[in-house]
C-alpha cells in the first residue's frame, strides 16, 4: 500500500487543502494528514480543533487518517514508517520555500521523497492566513473553506472579539 504524509498547520483547513488531498488520493492508497504543532506560529485553533475540522471535511475517510505531531517531520515520518511527503503548491513563492524544506528533509532523512501537487484552479490562491484575514475583516469566505469550518471560524472570531 502506498502511503504519503501531508503535513501542515491547517489553521484552518481550506478548500485549497482539500484540493491537494483529493490529488493525493489519486496518487496514493492512503494519506496521513499530519497537523503540525509549530512553535513559530500562533494558531487560531487548537490542534484538537484542527484535527476535528479535517476529519469532518476530508474526502474518503477510509483512506485518510488524521494525526498530530510536533518536532521534526522526518522523525514523524520514520515513526509512521512513511517515506513520501505530500506538499501543495499554489504559487512560485510556495515552490521556493517548499524546495528548501524538501532539500533539508532529504538531508536529514535520505530515504524520504517529497511529492508536490498543485491545488486546482479554483483554489490555487486560497491560504489559511488569507481566509482568517478576510473573515476578521467581515469578508465573505463562502467557497473558500468547508461549511463546518466557516461556522467554527465565525464562532471563534465572535468569541475573541466579544461579538
């Protein structure tokens, strides 16, 4: 069985992420969506909330496992006995960053490969940060995130702004 790990912060999961997941399911028998606890980022949602939103939204739940990790991705891959990492690309700027990460990961774990999949045309510009910023400023995020995520985001913002 071919397995790939799709790591990220997913704060929150977007339709762009789901496009990458669907593409990954074409190429691999199983995807492990690995929610990273990144000390450099201050997430809006807890790891538990993010994993719940992914489970609620992910296509083909029998082929998608959702997990969380901290530390080095290569250590997590070794622990899960996986040698392929799936990463999404949106723009040229993504590629430069992702290439650096892929090369560093390969340096740390020579048997690991990174596979890049582009988000579909409708979602190539969507990022979690843009979605959160638009929502904070009262923008319409319909079609950018799953309905359940839009609801949670609205509720979270109402709590943090007292609205």
